[in-house]
C-alpha cells in the first residue's frame, strides 16, 4: 500500500545516513535496498554482491557520481541497475513522470542483455522500461519512448530519437549510466555521446563503467562528472 511504501522509503532514507562499510556487507540484504528489489534479486539467485557491486552500489544510492573500472564478468550490470531502480523507487517515480534514467551501451546485444536483467530484477516494481537500439520500427520506439521511465539505448539510436522525435523530453532525466565507456570511445562514439549529453540536465547523477582503465573517458567533454568516486581505478603517476 501507499502508506507502507512511504514508511519503507523513510526507513531506507534513515539508513542512507549511516551506511555500513564495505566489509560489513556480505549479502544484498545488508544493503539498504527496497523489499521489491531484494525480492527480484533473490528470484534470480543473486544473494551476495560481487566486489564491484559492493563498492559502487552504496555510493551510487546516495547520489554520488561514480567512475568504476572492473573486468568483464565482474558484475557491472547490477552495480548500476540496482541504484537506478532504487532511485526511481525512493523518488516515487510514476509511469507518467517521464524518463528518469538513461543507460547507454555500445552495442545492441549488450543493451539487450541489460534490458533483460532489468526486467528480471525489477519485476516487482512499477516502472516502465524501453529498449532503444534500432533495427526495429522507429515509429514504434518513438511512441513508446516518452512513456518509459528507464531507457536502455545504443548511442546512435538515442541521438537519432533526440534529433527527430518531438515527443522526447530530456529535461526529466536524473540519471545517466554509460556502460562500457571505454568501448564506446574505441568505437568512435565520442561525438555522439557529447551531442546526447548536451541535451541532458547538468544536475543529473552520472555513473560510468569501463572494463579497462582509461582516463579519456572522463574527458568526454559534456559528461561533467561532479566530484566522482573512483572505483577500481589505480592512480598512475
Ligand atoms: P560485466 O558487465 O562486468 O561484464 P555482468 O554484469 O554481465 O558483468 O555479470 C556477469 C555474470 O555474473 C552474469 O552472468 C551475471 O548474472 C552474474 N552475476 C552478476 N552479479 C552476480 C551476483 N551478485 N551473484 C551471482 N552472479 C552474479
Ligand atoms: Mg557489462
């Protein structure tokens, strides 16, 4: 019920003020996450967070920008999807509130996998999510897009919608996730990303994930990271 939701949100907010330290977190239930998210995780047999999840989820929950590096297979998808889902829940985002979070991934296949994971772990929540990767009917994507709270996109297709779709409203966006940021740059998407982010509100939260160490990522001109927390990036002198 609505009252239960309100009191759960209040309880969780209180916990945000006194977060456990990384080594106190053995299981996802040790993190201040909503019951709906925990249920979705358990359904998928996710019980213990991986290192990158342990390191990124709490800082992302409290709204900080994150720049994280961790090898392929380390569990980066949940490291950003859990904070995205919790952000919508904690802010009582409803279906009619527009796009709250945009996840950008370099390839259709990766975007599709993220979308599938989101649907699985987010199944008890009420948000709507859309996959914007091209290869499908542009008109269909266009009509659906403004009704989505979370968009999982490839860079080119997202920019195409932003340029051509009068219904797309970027002003409601509160979170940007760039997955495989290193690969996005390798694939030549820098200009596209700059053009996309130009349309986003500057006071959003930004989460950047890469598989390899790279400094060029934070130079993507428009990303405007706000005092990011660096995770898994060894400083090089
Ligand atoms: P990355 O994006 O870092 O390459 P993924 O997010 O694709 O990694 O996760 C790699 C694999 O690990 C996937 O099969 C995923 O289901 C699994 N996985 C992720 N997090 C956990 C977890 N906490 N417990 C068990 N398996 C996990
Ligand atoms: Mg990945």
